[in-house]
C-alpha cells in the first residue's frame, strides 16, 4: 500500500512553495547579473527576487549588461543608478509601467542606457536623464498606452520607437534635450516647458510624411522651451503636417520653434491656428533652413501676432504670414524709416531718429548702431519693439518720454543679437498702468526710473542701472516699480545700481514679490551684489511656491556681468538633481556667482553647468552628490563640507578649485586646481582619471617653497593618462635646488596607486624617482614623501624636488637643445 506524506509535511511544503514563488516573482531588486542575461532568472537579482508589478528594478553594476526580457513584464520603475553602472541594453519583450511609473538615469551614471523593449503606460509616466557625465544618453523604444508622458532631466534622451496615437500628451521639462526619432503619433497636447524637444525625421521616407510624429489632432503648447524639427539628410521636399488642426499656443516666456534643413531640399512644418498669451513671445527660427506654415493666420496690420518674431540667417524680424491655404511664415521685411508723428504702419530705424510728436506704429524694428531721441513724447507699438544686432540708445527728456504698447497695457521690448540696448535718461517703459516684458539673447540696460505699476517680466538679460528701475526691497503699497517680478526662459535680472535685492518669493503675483516661471536668476554689474529673499528664509527647490521649480535651473551671472552675485538664502534641494547654471562674465575675482547659504536635501544633488565660476561657501549637507559639468566650481567653505556628504565628479573640460573641504570621494576627469591662489583643498578619496589633471602653482615666497596642495582622506588613485600641470605662480620667484614642493598630502599609510603619465599635457611617464626638465630646472618626483615630517622620503605623499640633474638628464637636455638649434637653422636656410 502506498503511504501518503504526513499532513504537517504537506502543509509545510505547500507554504514553502507558495512563499518561494512570491519571493521570486515580486520585490524591488537590484540586478546582479550573477548567472546570465535573462530577466526572469531569479539568480540575476539581489535576494533571488525578480521585480514585478509595483516594484523598482535597479541597475547599478556592470555584469551581464545585455538583458533579455522574455515576455511582457509589469514594473513600476526602472532605474539606472551609481557610478559603477555599466552600459545596459534591455531588449525583446515589453514593459507595462504602473501608475506614476518612471524610467530614470541617475545623476552619477557615466554610461548610456538603452531599453529597446516596448513600453506601455498604465497612467502618466516620467522618463528622465539626470546625468551629464560622459555624455550619457537614455534611449527608449516604442511607447504606447492611454496616458501622458513627461520627458525630463538635465541630460539627453531619445525615443527611437513609434509613439502610439493613444498617448494623451507629451511634456518636455528640464534643460536637457529629448529627441523623437521613431515616428508614430500623439493625440494629446505637446508642451515644451524647458530645454529642447527635437522631432527628427532622419529615418522618415522622403516626400510627404503626413502626421509622421504627431497626430493632426495634437496641439503644441510653448511654455519657454525650444521645439526643433530636423529633416532627412539628402531628401527632397519634406512636408510635415504637424499640429495642423489644433494649432499652437504660447503661454509662458519666450517659446522657440526651430527648423533644421539638415541637407534636405526643403522641410515644411505646419501649424493650425496660432495664438499667444499676454506678456509672452514666440520666435520662429528658420536660420538653419526649412519653412513654417500656418493654416489660420491671426494676422492684422501686416504682422502675424504681437511679440511674434522670425529668425533667418540675416537676423531677427517680426513675423508675417503669406496667403493661400497654407500660409508661409516669414520675416515682415518692413523698409520704411520711422516717421515722426505716424499713426500706423510697420517701420524700421536704421539711422539716428528724433521724435517730437506722439508716434503710433504697428511694429518697430531697430537695427544697427542708432540713437532714438524722444522729446517729451512717446512711441507706441502694437506688436512691440524689436532691437536686432547693433548698439542702440533710446534717450530723451520730459516725463512723457517713453516706449509703450499701443493699448497701452503691456509693453514688449525684445533685444536679439550682438550689442546692447540702453534705455536712458528720462525714457521709461509703459504708461504706468500696464506691464512690461523683456525678451531676447541680447543685453537690455535700463538706466531710467520706472513708471510701471504692473508686473516686470524678465525673459532675457536686463541690467537695472537705476535704483528706481524697480523696487529692490519688499514693497509696501502701490507705486512705480513695485509690481511683481517674473523670471523665466533664461531670464536674468542684472543688478547694476542697488547693492542688494530683498524681495519676497511668492506665486501670488503680489506687489514687491518675485516668482520663477522657468529658468532664471541674477547677475551683478558695477560691483558685487547680493540677493536675499523672503527675509533670509530657507527656500525649497520645487516646494516653495514661486521659487525655482522642478526641472528648472537657478541662474547666476550673465554673459555681460562684471562682478560677483551672491545668493544668500539657504536652499533645500529636496531629493532631486538641481541645476545651477553660471554664465561667464568678466569678474575681477573670477567668480561669477556664489551660494553662501546652507544647501540641504536628502538624496538631493547639485549639477553645475554654464561656463562661469560658481563658489560655494556654506557647510552644506545635501547627500546626492555634486557634478561639475561645465565651467568651474570653487569650494570655499570654512567649516563642514562644501559639497555635502556625496561624491564629487568633475567632467572632462570642467574645473574644480578653491580652498575648502569636500568630505566625499572626488573623481576628476577634468582639472583639479587647489587653492584660489596658492592654497590647499581637502577631499575624501581622490581619483585623477585618464582624462583628468592636477593643476598646481608653485614658487618661492620670501625664500620659502610654497605650492598648491590636495589634502586627501582616503585612497589616492592616478589612472593611466593622468596629467600633472605645473605653473610658476605670478609674483613668486623661481625654485632653487633642494626645494621640496608637496602636491598631495595622503593620509594614513596607504600608498598612492598609479603614477602621472603626462606632464603639462605631454606624454611623460613620471614613475617613482623619475627626473624631468621644466622651467629651466631639473626635477624629481616621488610618491613616498612625508608632508608632516617635511621630508622627500619616508611617507606616502606626492612631492617634487628641485635637483641638480644627473648626467644622463643633462645629456638628454643637451641633445634636445642641439636638435632644436639644427632644425632652426634648416628652417632659416634659403
């Protein structure tokens, strides 16, 4: 007789199987790739659990980076995180993203990541690349579902598969660029709030590609970003029937719609009804070829719409629409010089002009180096005032001398191209009852007191060189210049007269407040300036109403500034990656912007962009890391850690300096330059990567050898290709034989790993004890010096010793000199 198993054993086995099945099928897990490249193999996941619905799949290692997805898989989030993350490629099968799901490439990831598997959206989802390390790109396949998708981050991403027509909307946020290459359509609104959204038709068949990227029912919303259309290289005429029915709207800041011919014969982009909100502007940019059309022109008096501009290879003009079913958008092309006392018409000013009688125009474009003089009178323009390249001055006398909207309610001042526009003397903007909006990539210098009681919107660089241009402090009651200030579309308020700005941050648009609507910030001219908002309160990035929002950048400095702007408020970065963009002006201190308040945030990180120099001086406590993508970061704190508790990554071409302390690991692919003159910077573990350099200034100060130095707590690693850059510091005397210069103070007893293999950019293997010739002096390098003992031996520090060269070194130098002499004579020979 066959015996059955005991009851308790059956139950235990059943429970064991059930629990085992649950642990394998669902749990947030990290890919280890320990077995193979199959998604479904539990041995490839931490804890033996394959992530499923509601879970997060994290990829942070480098084993088995080619992952096969066997079938349709439900998942909440897919995250690529950590500096050790390899270049993963997830292919085959598909993913269904749960409610509020996301795909994230983290800020410290240096490799590009690919998900070729199809993506289906359960509800609204977010795809984001927060990294600028190594040029990493987040590449995705086809997207479907009945929900909207947000494309964000400071880094770049691309969707190479088709977008299903059921997708209800696309929103582009963050300063990065997302490129759509796979065709398909989207039935919902496409909103470009920040950065660039590129629709690339390179993979399309030539000819008519109706609705190639978006369904004709989709609408385009410009909210301060740029949407670009790229033609197929070598193709014939390409007609892109885009946004033809629902049309296009601009509702915030300066929105740019750009075409790029890309070697094709023609590219045509069509929009339907076109409109814009008050105080906003649109730029149609065809400077790289291609054409824009509209099916329903909102055109009166010859121009397309108020504050609507067209850019060609020859400059910027107001836009107009042609005739026919499809109306081509092009430059207005007015040629009539401004007439004193005109009541209507489209005019230009290309030579000095004097206005003595109230003059009303439909549009006014000013180009070249000209002066407009107003004698106690005004010019009113319906479409706005456009100043193209050139140095322009609007000056005048009398209380009635000003530029105004024809209503008058909202004056539009735009400055594009080179040179500066100066609004001088008694000339004012607006009539006092309305608002004023500034746009463009040129400089507008306001040297007159305000007569505007409404809002001031800065969507370009506006220097306020008169203390009455706005109220710089918290306003009480009504009055000129006390209206709300808005910053967006890269707008910069350049403080040129007052020493500080102390307004309150608010989203209510009330008197005396300031509000960000996108990227924006401050710069200084004529002396160092400070900004301290909301009485010095800590401001939450993305959480304090009116302050910089998620996906937007805080801007310090401008291309025209000449002094340091210090932002004094403490800032809570939250858990996001926050971009601080610093423009490169001309500052005597070589610092364009400074953050002096404490930077906090659990998981929050800071990415430094822009060619300018940013100084951080607080004892900062954010934990998500610091990324120096472009320009310079100067760490100048005196207590704590200037870069929080996370690691610091310096991209190739970027620079890290200062005399403060960083508690986290420092990885240098660019340049580490300790000190603000001769000085010491302190780090956690230090790695000078293959593209990285340690830049050191040295010399004798009153007979004492001094040099820049890095004080390291942790390991010191010098990768093959690392470069040692040496400079004699200005004002110091040349070294003498026997002088020791300590470059790296390595804590503990651990030896330096690796050696420098370049000297001042030239391949020169600097092994232990190597001698080389530089600055008319022989040198020896060691990785075994003792800084604390002041000796060239007996430790684990990096130092240089000025020496009398050994005979073979002198021989090499002599031979090199003879070769140079011979070559010089050969070049001079007839």
